[in-house]
């Protein structure tokens, strides 16, 4: 089902759209099986810090059954409804928050951030940005203490202003102080649920105090022109979103 006018307006306000059960169970099962086998048979605990910064199961990143979570679902249509045109997606980031009981302290809470800007593992002069993050849930995430993603609705407006007025390439701070202090909203869900989030929405992720790993697959989707205007896109949140240019933002939530 294409995006409704109400969803577009809410995305413009919040920078986030959630579609429950978007990915069919047979598609999620194939990906879950691959990742579960890798986790049980190939995960080296010493590699967890590096995987947490980049991706778990890197050899599965371009596996057809994992890519299908995006390429063979309506997530492609939704991304196009927001960006107009999209560049092909050829890899997946697999993120797992391991259970603290078995590996205490191996995955500290991440600082509030936007992806690809002043990341601890890349040169602060380098940008690895994109337009839209598409996340697919691959495990039950029903406990906020289970390593759930936390995001700040509407934070893309604050970030764009900060990038315009106070930030310059090479600064190591990832977000302004007022954003860093925010807890954010927990993203809970079930396998097949999909989160679409503007690249500029700041987010973080906590430690997993449940007995089971939390698994998400992420796809970084870009407007075809994004790579040649990364700086401009940090300062103009709608540069990569032509279909939303004339859409008014939804009224502030009363919740």
C-alpha cells in the first residue's frame, strides 16, 4: 500500500514511519535462519565490538535471502514514495545486541548520533551519509531493556539547524548537547515490522538485558544525487525528498 498523505505529513514532522508486518513471514524466516546459524556457529565474541560499529555477519550482507527483506518487499515502494528516485541497494547491515548475561559489558550503550557523521571508527573529515534508513525487525523486541533502538522524533529539524549553524566537517561531536541528553523513543516490534527513518533523526541503542539476542537488518537508501551533495543534505533535510517538498508537516502530536 503506498504512503498516504497523512503518513507523509507525519514523516515530515517526526522523520519516522513504522509499518507493522510489512515483510511476509516466509521472507523473514529465511533471513532469520541464516543469521541464527551464523550467530550460533561463527560468532567470535572477540569480534563483537567491531561488529557493533559496522555489521554482524558481514559475509551475509549481500546474500539474496537477506537483501530480499528490502528488495522483494513493499519497503522499496515506501522508500520511493519518500525519496522519489532511489539508488540500488546492494548490501545489508545486520545489527545484533547480544544478551548481557552471557557477555556482560561487551556492548556498551551507544551515544546519540546520526549515522556516518563523526563516527568513532571513521575519520571525522569523512562523511558516510545516506538519505533514509530502513530497518527490518528479525526478533521479538517487546522489552525496552532488550537492546531496543531509541530515536528522537522530530530531531531531524534540530540536527539540520545544528549542521547549518554550529557544525563543520572535522568536528568530533556527533550531536549538540541538548540532543545528547535525550533518551528517545523505544522502537519495539515483531519480526517483519519495518522502520523508515530520516537519516538526520538522532538515535541510540542500549544494552540487552534479556536472555535473547536482538536482531535487526538495516538498509541504507540514498537519493541518486546524494553522494555529490552530502554536506548540503545535512543542512537541508528535504533536499533528498522531492515528493515531500510541498507536503505540510502534520500538527504536533498530543501524546
